[in-house]
């Protein structure tokens, strides 16, 4: 028989040994990264003394949810993992799971919904336009280059490009419209890229990302070894505190819980930060930024995973 939410209350009293299912893989374009994250989390759970198994899952195969579990650690990135779909299945079955709930996951995954919520809650975000087939015409007249073109709902910078010509902007947007039905076009913010992890009700230290290439794309995130992650930053303390405060504000604007990672671009001329997105299930790989930020405050990878379990068991 499956462990239900009622059993989670008892689990809060003692976390010495839990039955943990780690969900990884999934159907999205981020599958390989998710498998890496899942393996890292599984190893941490085992080192912590939990009885843990890693299971693949998808909308057509939910057998992983049939395992007896006190806790489900969701290490799924992208479609089905971060869009609220697997969270809905977990709630339907009364299973405890890590991180944000159904609605927050949906809202964060949909970049347009997230940007609207940012605007409603005073979180600055780059000006944008959602382009569909019937609005492709005249795009370069309405939107100046350089511009960023990305899917409305995707992660890990998959299919994201920076376009510097009117022709390139149109072609990139058309390609995404053909593939996904819509494209998100954003004003390009020229300046440093920052990211801030959120754990519980605390914003972790600000990290600056310096990729060797044009921007922090999939290759820079998960393949390259020459991407720099800097925490000892020369920015004024009040600027760093502002970015941390806005990160917590962005996390809360979407209704996120337990943990997330908020990505920013900063205008180098004005030093104004602009929120790009909130990742409700950021990576747990050797390249991943939430574990790096946690380490800066003395929390090991194993400690981070355990803290996520503890906070998730206490969430409403």
C-alpha cells in the first residue's frame, strides 16, 4: 500500500530512514540532464541512509508511482517534470513530493505567464512579445534587434537564440512558431548574467555566470568546462541584496515552495536587473548552480538534498 500524505506527518518526526523514489529521465528534451540529476540525488539519498530507488517516468508509464514511498524526489526537468503534470499525478495519489505544487510549476514553466506575474508583483523583466503565425509579419518593425528568441515553455535554453539582424529574428521566430505554435521574443539585455538560488524562505548568494560563448546555452550549462561561476563579486553590497530580495519576490510571485533558481540579466549601463525565469526544478549535476550556491553557505550536496526533503514534508 502506498504511503499517503497522512503518513508524511509521522515522517516529519524522524527522517533517519525514508523510502524515497527519485524520479528522473522523462520525455522532455532535457532527459539526459535529468538522468544525471537523478543519479546524483539517488547517491545522496543513499549516503544519507534512506532507502532510495531512481525510476524513469512519463505520461504513458506511471509505474514509478506504484512503489511504496514516504517521499518522492522529483528530479525531472522540462516537460512533464516542471510543468505541473507529474505534480498533479503525485497529488492525485496522495504522495509527498519535493518542491513547488501544481499551479506554481505550471506558471513558472510558461514563460509568458511567469512574466505577467513578475509584472504584477513588481519584479522587472525584459519587454517581450508572444509571436504566433498570424503575427509574424512585421515582427522586425515592431521589435528591434538584437533580440532573444525562445520557446514559450522550455528549459535549459533549448532552442534559444540571440538574433542580431531583422532577417535572423524573423527566421528564428518562424522556426519556433512552426515547431511549437508560438515564440517568445524578448529585448536583449546586454550585461552580466546572474542567478540566485532560493531555499525555503532564504535567497542564497548571487552567482555570476560567464560562459565562453555568446550566452549561457545548453552546451555551456551541461557540457563545457570553461564556463565560469563566480561568487566573489565586486558589485556594491546593496545591489547584491537587491537582486537577492527580488529573487525571493519572484519565487513568491509564482507561489513556488521549498526551492528554485531565479535567472537574471543585468543592463551593464544602468545596472538594472531583469528577471528571465524561475526554475522550479533546477539541475542537480556537477555543473548545477543551486548546489554551488548552497555550498557557499556551508550546505553540502547531501545536506541540500536532505533540507529539500525536510522542507517539502513541512509544506502546506
